[in-house]
């Protein structure tokens, strides 16, 4: 397991970066012990809401093998609409590992950041389980129109995504071990 925490087009946030590195290392240890699976290599990128869509869609295109510029432009437009309400995203990387993109504008204090990082690290652990990474990449390929799946497969994929999201929400209490204010 290798952790890398960095920023993307975010200037004047050196203290936030130090705090993020400290909390990410502690959260990775806690989540690794508490959630089933093995922690993959994780790359955490802190960015603002303007650049969240850019970073996440670029990783999705690479993972899905999408080269059509029109599809990429459409995906970027839809991601920009959702970026304002997104606190963080976990995306499987093409070379293995997981990219966690965090919107710093959504995190006014350490407690909210701790909750988000635990949530996204749980998703990273889920991607290490058998078959989940392949299903997520197939879902990205379906969403981008690279390789269409059947409606039955899509419904099952949506059910699995909902179950994974519920598991991640259920593990957010672990953030209370990082920052006591997050337990409240």
C-alpha cells in the first residue's frame, strides 16, 4: 500500500495539505484494519470544485479507454454540473490503484475532511475485492458509451453501487477515531 497526497491547481493550501497527509495516513491504517479487503495504492488529490470534474473525468477516460472527444466533452459537462455537491470521489486507475479526488471547498474543518477521507478509503478497499474493479471499469465503459452492457447488467450494477455506498456510509463512524469532533 502506497499513499500519495497532492494538490491540483490549489495554491495557498500548504497547511491543508499537511493536515490531509496526516489524516490520510491515520485513516488508511484504521480503514485497513476495519474493512474487508486489502488497501490498494491510493493517490489522493486535493482540488477545488472547478477542477474536481477535470481531474476525475480524466482518470475515468483513461480507465475506460475512451478516446472520443465528443463523449469526453459530454462527460466533462455533466461532471461539472455535479461537482458543486461532490465532496469526494474514488476512481479506479488504469495502472492499478485508486484515485481519490477531494473537493476542499466542501470541508471547512478537520472533522468533515476525516469523514470524507474515511468514506473514500472504504471505497478504495472495496475496489480491492474480487471482481469489483472489473465491474466498475465496465460501468465506466458503459456510461461513456465505449462498450454497452445489457439493461439487466446495468440494474445489477446499480444495486451493487448502492450496497457499496451504504457500506461506506456505515463506516463513517471510524472518522471519530481520527478527529473526536467527527463522532458528534
